[in-house]
C-alpha cells in the first residue's frame, strides 16, 4: 500500500509539473502574441506615426514657427458680430515636443525651423531658443516674411540663419505698451474703483492712468528683459554684446541689411537651406530631403 501511495504521489507531482509547464508556455505564447498584435495595431492604426517624422526617405524635419509664440494656446476670438477667428500662433511646448520627436527619429539628420513670426512672449520664445540650442541635430532657421523679436531670438539658437532678402529681421527689444482708456471712460461716465492689496497690484490696468511709480516699475522690468534678450542673442550668435546692443533699438531690418549687420548667415530660401544641410552632412544636395510636418 505504501508503494502504491508513493507511486500515486509521484504521478501527481509529475502531472502537476506538466500542468504548470503547459500554463507557463501558454502565458508566454499569449504575451508574445499580444506584443506582436500590439505592434501591428500601433503601426497600422497610425499610433506610431505621432512619434516619428520621417517616412523612411526624408531626413530633415521641417518645424514651422508661425504667428505669435506663446506659452499656451489661447481660446478662439469672437468679435462683436459673432465671427470666430481661430488661434493661429505657436505654443512653445509644442515646438519643444516636435524637436524631441525629431531627435529620437533615427532617420532624421537635421531640423529646419521655418519661421514666419513677429515674435511673442519673451519666456515662451526663450524656451524655444533653449530647446533649439540644446538639440544635437544640425539646425537651420529659415526666415520667410518675418522673423522678429522673440522669433528672431529662437532663430539665433540655430546653427545657421537663412532669410529672404525682402524679409523683416531683428526687432531686438521688449515692449509693454498698452491703451489707456481712462479719459474715454470718464467722458462716458465710467469710474474706475481701485480695490487692491498693494499700490502696484492693479498696475497696468487700461481703465486707469499710469502713475509715475508704476511707470518706473515697468521700465525697470523692461530693461532687465531687454538686457537678457541682448545677452542671449550675443551668446547664440557668438558676437560681442556691444554689437548686438547697438542694433537693439526695436527696429527690424530688411534681410539684405540684416545680412550686412551679421544678424543672419545667408540670403535665400529653402533651397539655400538645403545647401547648408548638404555641406554640414557631407552629402549631395539631392539627398537632403525635407519632411513636411
């Protein structure tokens, strides 16, 4: 009886081991199948496409910077007649994300920043500039109609700047100008009631006049931001601060004058940028193919 019991126990153990082995094989097969199916689904559903730029042939990522450069997307604007104007600017974090995607695409060898912007928020513009400067990819900024203020700051972080001879370039400076409606309100019988925890909490409200103290406060901030703007341009362009400061009167220059002043590296268009990429990569120009995003 003991021997029979022993045989039965051994058989039960063997059966249990086979069942466990079979379960492990099934689980492994299921996991592999799930991974294969997931990869197929991600590829054919278009999920993977959002994390790549190249189609396997093109090798230069084109990233547009158009309209105002801002820190976040603003809501659509509705005028008095109910007409809706969609937001058409550039959000800094969106540009940074596209730069990162381009950097992680093994088929991408460079980035073309295609700029048509009059600038925007100084911090948002500096975020874009910092991301461009930190990128390991060779970068060319192409200024079409306009690359001014914060947009020019972003362009200076590129390895080279190409601009149309007829473009507007520069406008190195800061503005906080706004409309004062206080006299108009007084004529219409509208009174501003100040309720603030400190003398400068409601500074800059367009419905009240600007005080001397508020003006001094704003001018202090403008100077600090202006000096930092000039420093960043000088550092990015590798030119003396004094040279940039002499040009930083807030005006733009036509592309031809901007080239003479050293604000850009070449006059031309996207084909000119192609030549710069070919020279850097050491490849024929016909092998430089732009990925339109």
